[in-house]
């Protein structure tokens, strides 16, 4: 299959699963994982192959003037058929992927994007913008049959940092730039976007912007929204280019309409983004809590303090055990501080003291801090921190291994104000657990961690590991998703904190969104995409 | 005239000028101020009286069911005819105010707002939402003749804090709540919104939200946008109520569409807003700089550090002299730090050290800091800080005194990235100064301060003091405004950082706004306000 322009040529992306094909657990590892979960298969489902799919020829052909941008290669088309949600993996494993796009296009500039949209509009071809393909909400596939054909619009040929302003610390970046490539291009300037979602390696700036991605940091500047100075967006009604500004009070923000628009209002092709100096000072620590509610109170106090930890991740006992951060039934709080200016050990110690007031116990060998610009490694952080970090990056690969064992491995996230957090987490555990038992006949694991904290609330992230019903995994997932969404809705917790709406969350998004805003959004869509070709089914009809 | 429900009954608002009628400079003070500026009148224009205006009876009458909410009292109508821009003051002084609204309504709840909108829609009555009436951009008047009558919708009867969440530090507040009343209602809970625009005493939460107000603080949390958990907005197409959330990634933000909508998309009636503990630790200092460009570099370094000063206002030499902060031709940097958690003297000293690297000289007696919860006054800050603060609050009254002397006293603000700031400020000084000389035959004063700083840019605020041409002050203002706007546009600096667009900035807003966004906004307006009754002429046609 075709790689992207910025990933190493020596490695191959998996067409059906997360990340690199060579990083997937092998059959033996899958079997070992499956043995930990009751009700899974005895041996792994085979790795699915594109040649086993029935892929018809494309229903349309591009005009000669655009043909050099477009491919109908079956491997390429299959790799663009879906994102990387559990639901997508399960469908691929059972040989029933989503609709394969007719064509994949890789434009190199705005003009080519506009030409492709013009052509697609004339021919009633649906256009699905595609960055790194890491959507976990059905955001990059086509469902339905109202269009003559489907074009996957892959932006990864637009992958350059075009300008860097070292005075005001900002860069003009093409939307198809993948995370590692972006940081590689900024590093010589001593700058970083410092936006590290879990999908970092396989997602693009444009995808982050279109889905309002949340980065890896727990507090402060972590949402991509806050890094935007200006956007360029190619729409069927023309190109929108906002001014590059540190702030403006001139009417509703144009950028905020396109942030989160998930390809339904236009194709984001470029942004000026705010950068930071690379932090040289780091310190981290882990604290264990016997009582999860005590830990919640500690985290809330931290979030409401001036301390601003870069990491403030609370793992419940199950999550801590799964990641190797603690094996004794404790919840674990992973704390990290970073600065480009000055040592952060004082702030870490203040945070640890604050957590101790609520019963937190320091877990390991203490924090490490490196001097600014000294290049020394931050290393020697608590063992729990290290264990958790490594599990964090490996997690999506393990999920795919479990899927091969017929398990249902779902993650979902939300956000709510502090007053609702304890009851919300308890209800998810109880009700999703019960639903899994009912659907599969086996008890499920329902773990929770807080990925982001705010003075006024937090973002709980849930991992559900359940047995499947052989051949029926997608139906089990749909059941669990429905129950989870219902619990979130009842607690007025958002259907997504940073995973976007896509197609999987669409019914729940419609319930969360105020009706008059839906009217406004539909009208905006009608004005910008009058033929309804852009990512049909996402956000508005 | 009718007062608001929350201001003290013993004081009367000026119908034509800023704030309290009894706080205006008297004739002798006006004459003394006028003597400082060449080309002004020998004696002040008289204070204008409503009884000298010709005010026709209202062109429509409200239905009996709404009559109790509505008044046709001439004093009340005159007080709602305009905001408080220099242009408004000058028109009032010359007996030519903007169009007097036919009626003033004071609804008490959402139902009454909706009923008034329904009635207005049926009768083709323009509805101009009105909070504290402090608009300086022509945001609360009606211009044109496409409507049968004009209703000023005064929200100040909706002035209560309805709920306080002390756990998550947030409050549900009615939009018509004026600044002092809001803080009075939050004080018993130990909480504060900590949003203090210069208009604080005479502006409302709803006005701040509708105009994307910037608070008084120079860095960090100062824009009202960032304090919003959720909004209730009554539109002709129904009421939009977003969920109360700390964060969400579900589609484009509904709140961000209404923030900055300036009454053109709906009437904001209520918001859940994020609160903070009242800061007990404060420290401030002032530094003098011989060279303004050195001071700019110091401010940029501060903005790009972790220090996060609450105040970081740079006054140029003219501004420093005018406010009494320095009289020796120095530029002055006013620095302030605040925290509810811990003493801030260390941070202040670090900031002072950083400013000294760029040539800053400590100005006065040193900083003061009070202990948390100790209730001690922060007092004893540098004399320059005190002088500047007092001038800041008195400024609008002095402007009106100068207007009575026939002077043109205009302020305007913008924001731009750091790379453009020096050239932008120089160009405004030169070109607006030249335009004033040409328009009036007298040299003008053009001063600049930075009100807000960001890692990637700053918000310069300009004060222009010029002679007028007797009877022709508005024409002079229009000339100066056109030149200033042209300079901002040429430097790609925003037409407004926090003063909103209103009617005065509309042509320049149209040039700044991307065309496809204008299409989307017009479509949204059509969907929410199909009869076009809401604040006509603002943002979209």
C-alpha cells in the first residue's frame, strides 16, 4: 500500500489496524492476552488481507487534468475505507469493512484541493477529508448511498512547515503534516507545538484542528483550539483565510466555526499555530491513593491551584494495574511538571504536598529534573510514571491484539463539571459493566482515568474490555456504546471531550447540541457546501 | 430618567455622557482641560438636556399583554438612543443624537424576552439589545429606516446570580447583571468572576459576552470568552441552551457562535461562568524606560515567560505623562501580580529583573504584598501604579469634559503579532497625527499603551486628543477614524481587540472577515432571525 510522504519508507502502515504493521502483537502475544479475559477465542482471528476483500472498480474517473493526483489502487483505497475505532478493526477482522472509497486523491496545494472539490461537486462525488486516518468515531468513512461515488481526500502530501516566526513563536503549517514531521521541522528553531495526542504519530495538524483535538497535557495549553492564530480553509464556496492575530474581538471567531467542523464545512489546508520553546526542565512523581474519591478531591484541588501541572492523570485501580503503575488496588496519580524557563521541582513538591493532604502516598524513587538547555535526560522518574507512559503508547496495538481474540475493547471519553464526576464515573462502571455481562455472558473490565483536569471539571476516559460474541462483536460494541452514551447524556456529560463526533457519536451529538445552533450550523453548511459533498453524514444533514 | 434596578437610587446616570451625572467635570474643570489643548473652545458647550430634543411619540404601541414591560418615557428613550463613544457624546452635545428608540422594554425572564421578540417580528420592529449602554462602537443604536419602529431591549431587570457551584467554582448569572452587582453577589461565596473591563461599573455580563470583552488583566484569563461554561440565548427561532461543561470536542462550539454576535443572532439571557477565588496576594511595581522599543522587547520577554503577570501595561511617554506615571519622557511599564494561593513577590522580582535586562529602571518605593486571607490592603504600590490606576477609571469622564470643549478625544484599540507591533505603532502615530493636523489645523496628541500582551503579540490601545472644528466634531472624528482604520488594515491588525464591531467598525470588519465566513454567518443569521429584527446593521445585513 502507499505510505505517506513523511513516514519512513522502510515501515508499512497497517491497512486495518493501528499504526505500523510490524508493531502489532504476534499470534502468541494475542493468545496470551486473550487468556487474561474470560470468554475470548482460543486462537486469534487471522490478520485480514486486502486481497480477500471484494473491491469493485471505481464508479467515476477523474478528469485528465486531475488524474495525476488520484489513484484507484485497491490497497490504497482499502487503507482509506475507515478510521481506527474498535468498531473499524472488528469490521475489518470479519471481512466487512466500511464502504471502500472509489478513489484516493493527494492534492499538493490549495488550488488542487479546490479543483478536486469543483469536480466532485459537479459529479455528485462525496469527499471525505483524510489526514492520518486515526479517527476513532467513524469520521473518515462514507455511509449511505446518496452520492455517485466517494473520494478520500488525503492531505498528507501537504506536509510542510512553510514559515517560522521566531520572534512571535509561530509557524505556518500545511494541514497534512503528521505529528513527528511537524516536530522534526520545528526542532531546528528550538520550538515545539507541544501538542501530543495519543495518536500523535499517525495524525495530522489538519485532523487535530478539524476534530478539536486534546493534547497529552492535563492542564493549561493542551487543546489545539488554543494554538490557532489563523486558518486557511478551502470550501466549495471559496477559500476562507482568517488574519493571523494574537486575539481579536471582531464578531464571532471565524476560526472557531471551522475548528470541530470535521470536514463538513470545508477542507482545512493550512494554519498559523502558536509555538513554545522546548521545555528543558521536567519533574514527575506518582502518588498512590487507597480511596478513589480522595484522589478525585486531590486532583480537583490541584486543578484549582496555580500550580498548572503538565500531567495530572489519575488512574483508577484497574487502570493502574493494567498499565503496571500499581498492583495493590491503589489508584495512582501521575504528576508531571515542565518549563522552558526554570526548574519545576518546587512546584512538583508543592503538588505532592497538596496530594498528601488527601491521603496520597509518594510512590517511588522521587522526581528528576534536568537543567534548562543542559540536554540532560529527565529520566529516573517514578517507576509508575514510566510504566504508565509506555503502556499509553502501546495501548492501541494491544487493543487490536485483543480484537483478534474476539474481545470487545472500547475506549470512550467525556467531560463534566466536578459536581457530576463521582456519580458519573460510578454510573458508567455499573451500567456499562452490567450491559457487557448481559450482552456476552461474561464480566467485563471497566476502567477509568482522568486525562485532563480543569478548575471546573475533568475529562474521564473509560476503557472497557469485554468478551465478544463470535462474529457478533460489532453488535456487542453497538450495545455497549448505546448504554455508555445514555449514561453520559443523563449526567449531562459531553459525548466527546476530544475524540470528535464522527458518525458513531452523531445521534448523541444531536441530543447535546442546542436546536437553534443546529439550525445555524445547517444554514452555514448550506452556504459553504451547497451540493452537500463534504463528509456527508457528519455533524449535519 | 429611569435608573437600573441595581445601581444606587441616589445617583443618576448621565443620559448623554459616561457614567454618573454627578461625576462629570464641572465647567471650570472643563475649561482648565481645554486650555491644555490648542484650538479648543473658550468655554464649554452646555450639558445637553433631553427636553431640548424633539422626541416624537412612539410609532407603535405594545400589546396589552406586554405593556407592563415597556415604557415610552422620553427620558428613558433618550438614554437608550446611543452608546458612549466619543462620536455619541459629540452628537448629543450638538443636539443631534442618534435615532431615539420608540420604546424601551425591560423583560424579567426568558419568556418575556421571547414574547417581545415574537411581537417585534410580527410588527417589523427592530430590537436593539441593551445592557449597560457602554458601547463605544455604535452597538446599541439604530441606523436606517427599514423597520417600522425601534425597541431598545434593556436587560438590566435580569440582574441576579441564580446559582453558585462552590465545588466547581461557577455561577449561573442573568445577562443583565452589572459588574458591581455581580461581584457583590459573588463576594459572600469568596468567589469572583475577576473580569474588570474599564466599563465594569456600567456594563453587564450579557454585554461582555455579546462583544467578547477583554478584562483588565494583561495576560492569562482575561477574555470573557474563556469564562463561559454555557449560554442561554433567546432567538426568534427558539431558545439555545448549551450544556454546562468544562470542555467539549463535539462539533464547532455553539457558545463561540454567540460570543461576539453583538445581539444580531439572539439575545443572551443567561450564562454559567467560571469563577476564581479572590486573590489575597498582590504585588506591583513600575519600571521606567528611556527607549520605547527596549520596553517593547521587555514586555515581549515577559509575555513569553512563565511568569503570567496580572498587569503588564506599557505606557508610552505621552500616556505616562498624561496619567501622571512619569513626567520625564520615559515610557512606563506597570507590572502587577496576583494569586489566591501564595505570595507573588518572587514572581514580581523575577519580572523586574527581566525588565532590567532591557533597560528598565525601578520607579518607586517597591512592591507590596498582602497575606492570603489576611484582609490587609495591598497598598503602597509604586506611585506610578497608583497614578495610572486612578487616571484609568477617571478617563472616560475627562474625555466627556474635553468633548464639551469642542475637542476630539478618541480611543481605539487593536491587536497584532509581535513582528508587526513596532511599525504599526509608528504608523498610527505618524498618519493619525498628520490627519488630525490637516483636519483641524492644530497638532494632535497620539498616545499609545499596550493593554494586553500575549506570547505571540500584543494589544496596543491609542488615545488621540485633537482640536475639533466647531460644530464639525463628528466629521473630524470620522476622518481620523478612517485614517486609523486604514493603517490597522494595512498592517493586518484587527479592527477591534475587545471593543466590538458595532456600526462604527462595520466597514473594516467586512474587510477583515473572510468571505466564506461572511456567507456562513449570513446564513446563520437568516436561520435564527429570519425577519431581520435583531440589532439590524450589526455584523451582517
